[in-house]
């Protein structure tokens, strides 16, 4: 490598010039090393050319952390190669992925210097690069997600590079503002980690979720990370004791293998704590044992079952927790044998058995399929292809409501799968919870449309019947049957839901035509054109989400056109008479004002932005925030401003889809106002337990209690207490004081879904 080229590459950097130059070249050489085995003649020169273009294009740019921007594309290229397993073409695209969007370089330049294939991938990356758009409105945000999915259906490599880009952004989120940390983390859990999961990139999916938790709920993340660190020595000792006899027996049987224990992901542990209402100390399966075999393809299944047999000779298995993904791999290609056995000391231990090939597919997903692709496509590839085909089908339908589709599609991505059969014995893979009607739509759209029932295992069942793995399903149809709104209540798959919504929309559109004609006549009488502006004005006034909804409401008589008297005509434009309210952050809008009055508390509590303007608000019922909680403000369309906790069940969806409505929020210091919150308490049922609790609440802590409900069974009581506190600190004192009582085994803050009504 010539000295003159090296100097040219990094000469623009004047601060710590030498150090930066060394750092950039070190990263580039690491990329070259990781590609060493796949480099063909001419590849090195192409990669070098891409590197030089990227260095030159980004020479004056720095990341938020202050480091040279070029380090980002280099890091993305390394993730693409080392962690996803793609080759030179993808590495070149990763190096150039931000050039067309952020610099003077055009797609024509890329085509000229490389080829049209690389230009096409970079074009795909450029199209989906604006997804993190804090100012984008909902529809635009959803359209951006739609672009990502369209690109996935078109060329999966684009999305793999995009996932690498997102992973590196998550790894370097420290230097971003709190607002962007929340936004990017929520978006990651909302769309990117489900995509990584669907494409079989488990390592990347896990890291994304852990990093998202780190930024959305730092206290919980740090508590679990610290707990894992503190229990590491004890865990290692237990793992060694568990694997010792297995190791010896596998060696005696001539297996070439690797065996080790690995801790579960922090986010996975947190989900378990939340679902089972347990503390970190009460989560016993903090790790899983993994056995990776070196087996020839034809002996893979046989060897995995032999290993299973050896393990169960030492430890008793739990039959209901056996997962056989060898016979029927998951939809994303994942193959393995999972079992849970009773280990030493009466602890359940999960064991994962897979071969080297299966392990690479588990870690590198889609990319690994291409590596093993020889001759006819495998069952996994066919599944992946049918998934991409189904995706393309829905996305190319112009009537698909993007926002709804993203919601439904997300559910499809993450759900566990079931395997059901047609009367002829063909297997279909559906998400867990899928109904007989989902099955009908999965076979064919028209079959779903005219479905009136089904026979499951020769027994007649309704459309809403939930299917189980192994069911054989025969669909019963009638030409008179048509989709109804009720179907959406029980359908599970995105395909079925989008089809039904399209049918219903078509019907709605026919009815709406009458409403449109009626409105046109009314506007003609007022001598006002039916322009886009006027229709939008009326849509907004009648609080409808689209012109179609407006026309439909007029047609079915939900809107009285006499209300047009609330409008005046200026030239050819309709204008609402009472619309002269200036929007200023220091004055609540009419909606916010109404919302505040409904809330019934005129408290000045929230400070927005960098200024100390006090604004009217309403606390979200879904998470019941109190001072001290990490919160954000959300401008609703009908109820003014709502305050949510960042760990609210709805936070990821709101932050990912409605960036433009999120307002930076923090609590003002105010000890005069109380907030309703709830705790769940479990303990030994004892005489006088209620008196003890009320003595502490009302007597000692002098808190105002709204309700106390206790239910006792078999010597254990469980209850919820709703109290008013000033802030989180007071809630913590309350919880600690109750927790110190004899016989109390657990106390925790209520999740929103558990909060009693009233």
C-alpha cells in the first residue's frame, strides 16, 4: 500500500490526524482479513476502490461522538461480513451505503465505478434510510416501514445491510440525545428486531433487544446485568457440574462436539420476570446448555437424537418441554432439538442440541441458507421464499392500509408457529393462535372469502376455532358467504386480515359514493368547489381519519350536512368559523383544554423542552405514570396531551410510529399533588394481615388509600392496593415498608393491564 494513497485517504482530518489515520486503516485491514477466504481475483481492488470513495466522500463528516464518520460504514461492513456472513458485494455496499444520501455521489457514479447490481442495492438502502424521521407524520412513518419490507421482498440483501447499520447505531447510541435514544430504541424493538427474528438472525435480534432495554429502561437493564455478573461464579460452577458426565459419555461414543453454557439475554430474563411476576433471584433458568456436533448432513438427525438419549440417561426430561425443530424446522429455517431436564439441586436446565451447519443458520439466518444452497431449494428456503412471496403480494396491493398492515405483520413476525395439515396431508405453517379462517385464507384468498366453517379432525367447528399443531383441517364454503367486520376480531395472520379489510373497504367505498354525491350537491348549493382543501377541512372538522370515512358517515346518516353552517366561504375555500386559535406551547389547544377539564386536576406539573413553560396534560391510564418515572409526552388527536412512562406497554408503538407527536417531558418539583398508583402483594395468610397493612398505609405513612382487595387460597393471600403517592420515591418507601412485614413474600408495582378499574 503506497504512502501517498494513505495520506490522501485521511489528510482531511486535522485533529489527532495520525491516530485517526491508523484507526481507520486498522478497521479496513480487519475487514480485509474477515473477507480473506471469499476474495476472488479483482475483489480486493474493488473493495479498496469503495473504501477510498467512502473516505473521500465522508472526509469532512463526524459522528455525534466526534469520531470520523468513515468508521461507521467500516463497522457496518464488518458486521455484514463477520456477524451475518455476507461476502464482498455486500461489504462494498455497506461501505457506500450512506454516500448517495449524504454526499455528492450519485447512483450513476456507483454504476459507472462498480456495476448496476451494487447501484441497485445502494438505491434500496437510500430509499429506506429515512425511517428515523422524528418529524415524519404517521402515514409517512408507516410508508417508510413499508419501503423496508418491499425492499426485503425485492432483495433480502438490502435489509441485511440495513440491519447491520441499525445494530451499529444501537451500539453507539450513547452519544445521542435522550429523545433520539428513546425513538431509535423503540423503532428497533418495533420493526427491526422482529425482522431479524424472522430472518433467523437470533444473535443480532437478541443484542438489539438488550440494547433497546438499556436505553428505554436503564435501571432494569443495569439491575439484571449486575445480577448476572454477581452470579457468574456460582453459575459457572453449576454448568461445569452439569456437563461433566455428558462430556465424558459423548467422548466415549466418539462424537466430535463442543459443549458450553451461555447466559440468557437480559431482555429475555426481564420478559420472564414480568410475565411470571418474579424477581431476578427467582429466575432459575438464567442460562442454557448448548451442544454443537460436527456431523455429516446425512447423519445430523440421527446424531442429535443419540445425544438427546445420552443426556436423558443422566437427567430426567420434561416431556411437555421437548421442542423438535429437526423434523419440522421453524419458518425462518431454525433447526435444533431443545429439551428441558431436571439438573443437580432440583433445577430445570434447558439443553439445545444442533450441528455446526444448524448453528451457523441459527446465528446467520438467511445468509447461511445461501451458503448451503446447492441444487434444489431446501424446505427452509421454500418457506422463506413463500414468506417473501406472500409479503410482496400484500405490499403491492394499493388498497392495503399501511398502518394496519405494519401492526398485523409485526404479530406474524414474532409469533410461535403451529403445523397443521390439509385433508390430503399437505403441511401448512401458521402462527400460534391461528383460526380455521386463517387456515382458509392461507390456502387461497377465495376459499377464505367464502368460508362458513371447517372440520378439524373430522369434527365441525366455527370459523373462530383456534387450531393446534397436528390438526387436519377441511374448509367448508358457500358462494353466498362474504367477509364481515366481526372476522377481524378473531383473525390472526396479516394475510387474512389485510384481505378482509380490502373486501370491507370495497363495500364501504360503494356506500361512500352516495355520501360523496350528497356532499357535492350541498357544496354546489353553497357555490364552493369540492377541492382537496375543502374536503380535508371537513374531514378534520368532523374528526374523520380520511375522506372515505367522511363520505361513508354522510351516506349512513352519521353526519348531518346542516352543520356546514359552521363554515364561512372565503373565495373558493371553506373555513371553520371558530378556528382562529393560535397554537402556542404556552397555551393549551381547545382539545388539550377539554382533556384537562376531563382529567379534573389543574396541576402545573410537566416541563417541556428546554424551557420551563407549564402545560396542561393528562396522565395515560395504560401505565399510570408518577413523578420520578421516566416519561414522554404524546399529543393525541382527540384528548390533548398524554403522559406515558417509557416502559409503558404502548411506548414502542407510539415512539416508532408517531415520532412527530412525541414531546420531550420531565417532571417539575411539586409535592402538593398526589397520583394514583397500585401495587400487587403476595404473602402468607395470617390473622390480622389486613390490619397490619392498613396500619402502615394510613397510620405510619399517612397515605390516602383508594382501594384494597385481598383474595386468600390454601394459606396464601394475593391482593392489590391502590394508593395516592406524590412521587416514585414515596412509592419505593411504601413498597419497602410493606415488604419488611413478616410473611410478605412479594410486592411489586402493577402493570397497566392489571390495574383495577373504577
